[in-house]
C-alpha cells in the first residue's frame, strides 16, 4: 500500500474541458499530487497557457483536441491518449448549461446540454475504460452537480443531465468494478466560473445563495482540490458508484428551511 494515500506520482490523468474553469483546477490539484496530465479542449491552441503552467509545476501536460459532442473526435482523442501512455485517472469535466424557463427551452438547447454533459461523458468513459480494463486499474471521476440530487427551476435539461450522470456513475461502477476500475461522481455546489458568472453579477442571487449555504459562502474552486485528489487516488480504493457533494452543505437546505420555519412558530 502506498505510504501517502493521496500520492499520484507516476500516474497519468486525463481531464476533459481543460481550457478554463474547474477543469483547470482539477488538473492543477492532480498535478500537485504528482500526476502527469492529458488535457483536452475543442481548440488545442487554447490549452497552451495551461501546458506552460503545469510544466512549471514539474509535471508533463499533453494537450489533445476533443469535442465531446463528436463521436469521431472522442475516438481520435482516445487513440492519441493511448499512444501517450496508460491512463490511470479520467476526470469527465467538459460540460455546459443553458439557463431558461422550461417553457422556453428549444430542441437545440436540450440536445446541446444532454449531448455534452451526459452522452459525451458516457462515450469518453467508454473509450478510456477500454484502455483501463486490460491494466485492471482505473479511477473515473464524473463531474456532476448538486443538481444531480435535487431539481432547480430554470435548469431543467441541465439537472436532467446531472441526475443522469449520477445514475451513469452507479451503473458503470457496477459494471467495471470487477475490472479494478472505480467510478464516482464529484458533485460541486455553486462555484463562480465563466459558465455562470452572470449569476454572480446579481447581488440578490448571491445573497439568496449564501443564505441557503450552511458554510455561508459560494464555493471557491480550490474547495474541490481535496475531493478530486481523494477520488483519483488510493485513498478512495474501496469507494465506487458514489456521489460526493462538495457544496458547503446546500444540499441539506430543505431540512434547514423547515427548522427555520419551525423555530419561528
Ligand atoms: N461552476 C459550477 O458552479 C459548477 C457546479 C457544478 C458542476 N459544474 C460542472 O463542472 C464542469 C466545469 O464547469 P465550469 O464551471 O468550469 O464551466 P466552464 O464553462 O468554465 O468550463 C466548461 C468546460 O467544458 C468545455 N466544453 C464545453 N462543451 C464542450 C464540448 N462539446 N467538448 C469539449 N469540451 C467542451 C468548455 O470549453 C470548458 O473548458 C461543467 O461540466 C459544469 O457543468 C460546474
Ligand atoms: O450554469 C449554471 O447555472 C451553474 O453553474 C451550474 O453549473 C451550477 O453551478 C451547478 O451545477 C450547481 O451545482
């Protein structure tokens, strides 16, 4: 057994959607724990600054092009990853959102979200698992959301994709456990990134959010470092099919509201 359960030295981690946002934070955390990276983006050129940053940490960063909505792109990327080396860790991070009342969601909005967040994650996992199975080792971390476990007005297709990720995680864990692969879902709460920065420009929204978060602040991307390293490492070796919420406790909110009301009565 490794002396340091969180040490990723000698491991290769593949992260999708690493041109910005949480994908880069996941990459930094894994690289600091010792892993070399394969980082992917729809435009390889967008990865250049991140390659430089990871190399400055003394780790390797191999940039590859990947559009998770394009099956051919997934096959090409996976074949290129196999040439780089044994992939020990996959972080299925690429994702998107369209925020709209359900009555305004278009066919195309729905397809964009489901194809990116759910179908893309499945087919990336499928290709990388094919490489992991002969080695009888793998750690797959699917990025979910608090909306994997509760609904949210204005985010219907997004929450469907995130609930689907949680179910997918359980089924793949059930199927690939015998091959030495763990599959877990890391479910962030609310973290300000390019995807949602417009929300944080609205003070009313921030106040609403903070009021509902027991730890009394929105998430900061480094709050996810421990969870991604944990799920990628030896430390989580007997954990599979689980959804780990990193949300400042917001998913406990329904109970808190009841208690607050009760304490006023
Ligand atoms: N920020 C949050 O509060 C939050 C909370 C829970 C879950 N998430 C999820 O975490 C992931 C990262 O989100 P973020 O907040 O960093 O947002 P972001 O928009 O900054 O990053 C999303 C990344 O996915 C990539 N991407 C989008 N469509 C793609 C496609 N078709 N093919 C390949 N890459 C594609 C983008 O280029 C980008 O690199 C997303 O899946 C998001 O839904 C975010
Ligand atoms: O685009 C958005 O509306 C948000 O960024 C979502 O991604 C949420 O933050 C998250 O999923 C909640 O966990």
